[in-house]
C-alpha cells in the first residue's frame, strides 16, 4: 500500500501516474473534506483524515506536505513508523537527517519532482540513504517514473536541484511571458503572440528530447548574417547569463535557508 500524507497538486499528479500504470493500492490522508471527496470520486482511491491511521495501513509513506507543516506531521506519525515502512519526502528543503532524527529510521528517500508531473513530464531527483537495498528503492523509483524521468544524486546537490529543475518551470515561463509581452508591444495580439511562442517553446523542447543538444539546435537555426545571428549577438553581449546566474544562486540559497530552518 502506498500512502500519501497530503492530497495536494503534486500528490494528485503522482496518484494519477500510478493509476495509469495500473497501481490502485493507494491511500491518502487529507484534512480537507472536500478535497478527500474529490480524490475519491476522480481516482477511486481510499482517503482518510488521520495521518497516524494512514501509517498503520501503508508500507510506503509519501510526505506530500508543505515544509512548514512537516514537523507537525512527524509528531503525529513518529510512534507508528516501523521497519516495514519506507518514508519518502517531497517537501522542499527538508534534509534526510532531520527526518531521521524525528522518525528514527534509515529507510528514507528524499525526492524533488517538478510541476510537469501534472502532464507526466517531471524531472525527479532522488537522494537516497546509502544503506538502502534496491528492493526498497525500486518501488519508490517506480512512483516517480510514472510521471516522468528519474535520476539519483547525492543529497548535497538537492538545493541546486531545487533551483534548477524544481524552480526551472517558473524561470522558463517568466522568460516566455517577457517574450509574449515584447511581441504584443510590437503589434501582435496577446493570443497570437502566445500561440507563436508557446508552440516554438514546445517544438524546441521536443527537438531537445530527440537528442539534439542546445548548441546543435542553435547552430542549425543560425545562418551567417541572418536574423538569429543578429538576435544572438545582443544576447551574448548583454547581461543575460549574469541575470540567470543570480536567479539560480538566489533560488539555491533560499533552498539552503529552508534546510537550515528545517533543522
């Protein structure tokens, strides 16, 4: 049995992915009555309001709650955690050692999926206790593979992972918003600008997914003396890289702050 503590958007995306893979042995603890009814109706799964009761029924426990609520959850479930459980946290900035201190178990996995899990295109990074056997890791990996790609990295990288793939969709969409605004200022309607740029974004992503590297795509679209070359000249001479570097550093530092607050 896979148990989700918290029935929010990310939990729902994972539940949807699992059900598409044919897995229905799922239970969710969620305090909001309306949200429980919604999950039951849409996915045909069992929901309850008690985190403690969920732990009694499930073997894999996915902590899908906000970081600021995680310690309250620990207090509620710590006496119920046993050797049969594998605990998986998707709470941003919460380190494995904090979870271990509360729950007194080594069967811990930290995961950072992203919002693209909603459309089964997530990039998820797992940080795993070195003591875990593959028979423990594999079922957890399968949960996240149901909504996209999965890699494993040392936990030391998780703050940067949070900034890059966790926050990345927000950064990409902000850049897209700016391009749409520029296009409307130059005469397009917002609808036309959005259609042009979003499809270009999607097409470029599919080219990348086909195996072409960013530099290869750039070279293919850049003709000597052409329009792309003219635009790239401005980008390369400007401060774009510096701005992006500051954004990634700020997001990484914020993730570190969350980790410290968690401790």
